C-alpha cells in the first residue's frame, strides 16, 4: 500500500500511520475494505427507545417530581390550619417515600432486568457499485498492478554526517590570551 499524501510505500498493510509523513492510514484501510465506499449508518425503520432506557428515565423523572412535590407539600403543611396540616404532612411523607425510594428502585430494576437497545450496524450504501474494468481483447493482456520497484517516489536519502570529524571552534578567550602572552618591550 502507498501513502496517498507522499507516495511512500508502507511496510505492511496494517500500519495505522505513514512512516514518512505521519498521515493516518485508517481511512484508507476502510476504503479498501469496502470497495472504495465508506460505511455509513442507515437506521432501520423508526428509532425506538429501549425498555432499559425508558425505565431509567422513569425513575429519574419520579425522583425529580419528588424533589419538587415534597417541599411544596411541606410548606403547605406549615401554613395550613388545624387538621389540614396533618393531611399535608401525611402526603408530604407519602410522596417522599414513593419518589425517593421508588425512583432509584425503578432505575435499578430497569438497569438490571430490562433489555437494552439492539446494537446499530454500519452497512455500506447499496446505491454505488464500483466500475468494472474491461480488458481490451486485442494485444497482450494488461495487468493492473503497482508501479515497478525502480520508481522511487520518496526523496533522496542522505547519509548522516560524521560528527566526530567536526573540529571544535576556537574559544573567544584564545585570542585575548595570546595578546596577554606578548613579550613586553625591553627598555629598562
């Protein structure tokens, strides 16, 4: 397989990235596996919510209703006169038990015992058929293959320089030291 960006031949067909330019080869592998077409999701019929998801939603909704209903009934019991106060307090306690115990139990039951949604499948589009290549009847049969090995699309490779042969540059202080080493004139 050759990289579509730089033309570098890959060592194996299972490489995920081009070794020369780093291009992601996964899309190329999918294209080759599906005859030049990317697989696309096609929903089959109407989308329905799974019983598991529906049960979890019901449990969450029950807890949300309890979070709203219990404080309202509690406030109403505080402002209600006489026996009406006891009625509101009873319904506040009853709704707290039903919503805050029943909600998580409904979610737990749905998560454990109810069925999940069927996994969605990716299928290639059926509207496209790859074109057929006709072989000319006259002359030798043409074989369609990769280019010959003599064609090298990668740039020329140069050998590494021998860094041990490079001479270290002189220090700036070398010339200053030489100036200090000059003999003083003999005039004494």
